[in-house]
C-alpha cells in the first residue's frame, strides 16, 4: 500500500483571508486532508521547509503542533500497512482520525465546569470559572489545543498574569493547577500525548509560596462582636463573619446558603 502524509497549507482562504494548515494523506495519487483548526497569512508560510515562519507570533507552537500531527499520522499509516492489504486515502483518514478525540482545552474546561455545577460544588465552580476566564483573556480565543500548551506558553501566561492582572503567586499557581488537572484528563482521554506533558522535571514546577496565617485572639473577636454605630450592610457583614467563625471557619458560600430549616436537633446540617 503506497501512502504518505505531509504538512501543507491549503490554498482556499477563509473570510479573513487566512489559509488553513492541514495534514495531507495521499494514496495512489489521490489525496484527502485533515485540518488542524488553525489559519495563517500566506506570507507566514515557508513552503520550502513546510513550516510557519517566525513572523507569526505563534510560530513555535504551531510548528510543534504540526510536527506532532504529522508524526501521529505517519505512525498510524505504518500500523495500517501492517493490517490492511489495500485502502483508499479516505479510508486511511477515517481509520486515523475517526476514533480520535480532538477536544480543545476550553471544551474540556467547560465539561469540568458542567460537572461541578451538576455536583452542586458551587464554590469550586465560581473559583474555577474565574481562573479559566484569565486563560481566555490571555489567549484571546477559545480555540486552544492541548498541543499548544507547552513550557513556553505557560511561562508567558505566568508573566501576563503577574504584569497585566497583578495576581499574587498563589493565584497564579492555582491557575496552573487547573491547567494541569485538565491536561491530565486530556492525556487519559488520549487527546494529547503524554510526551507533551509540560509539568514537572526540568519544565514547569508548581510550587506554592509559604504563607503565614495569624488568627484573632478572644479579645479581638469580642471587640468585633461589640462594634456599634454600624450601617445595615456592615451589621450583616459582621454577622456573616461571626457565623462562619463560630462554625469553625465555615465557607462563605455555605453560610449564604444556610436556612433556618438546616438547624435542628441542636445541630446545623449542611
């Protein structure tokens, strides 16, 4: 079975005048194409070396993605050659890609948020939604493949979060933890190769800064209880804090959802 795969830039532009990157699969001079979901200007394409030029700001990530896609296609072709006596280009494409999961990072992120909502983990839902929104703002698009999330991408993201949003180190680490969680899920679902894992070793390390927590003493708590001349909103705020404090640091989400009916048999049930 004479067949091959090659990286190409297709010649039909989209509405923005950009051209799609693809993997071309050829069998007996008949070709079919697997698009990778990214478009570039024609001036950014190196036809001789079949690479995206450095003039494209995402050149490194796109070239890495193209190489991975080509490698996967060639490996699949070798596997198919050992199993089939004959197959058309379209049949080869179907065998290579039909069973594959090509979910993007943000598609998997949305699945994660949906699961939290169904499980009624509202505090975690609110937190993770906010963390994901920072990644959307940085990438400026919801078309983000896991293959694009490499060490360089993450380092630039960390700098962006610190400089543009003035996030503390702990908040930045929390965003990386969420990305790592989704990346591990993508590996399990065979969306991305484990070889592209950008965490650990000599790559991105997630290390939370040491923090010192100082609690209030009994005199300070009683001083808060005795505060007067408060506005209506300040009274409610003080009461919410005291309610949480007296229930050993109950989460504010749980405090706000508490009803009188949750208290019975001299206990709070939540």
